[in-house]
């Protein structure tokens, strides 16, 4: 019984270490998603650790969500190329 308890504690501690990395990325993701400009998002992403870590499904999911937020920021900052888009003047009224 003690061995089973010791093994379950060891597994929980090991899982906690991996979850720490995902939690750290989740905090960075939250900061990126709160930004209103791409430069703000890029600055927040500089906090991502550059050393190699084991990738898990959770860290990959968080990274995907972070990149989705960055894509939205880049799209919002891109000027429209639609010639029919409203320009703010009413000169196009017939």
C-alpha cells in the first residue's frame, strides 16, 4: 500500500512539473491575447523560454491558441486592400 501511495505521489509530482511549463505558456498566451496591437503581442511573446522542453498536448494547444491571437492582431493591423471599402467620405453616393 505504501508503494502504491509513493508511486502515485511521484507521478503527481512529475505531472506537476510538466503542467508548470503549460501554465507558464498559458500566462504568456493570456498576455498576448489581451494585447490590442501586434507590437504588444510580440513583446509579450519574448517571455517564452528559449530552452528545450518536452512538448505535451497541453503545451501545443496553448501555443496554438497564442499564435491564433497573434494572427488576429496582425490581421487587425493590416490595411484593407478592398477598393470598395468605406473610406470615410460620402463622395461615392449616387
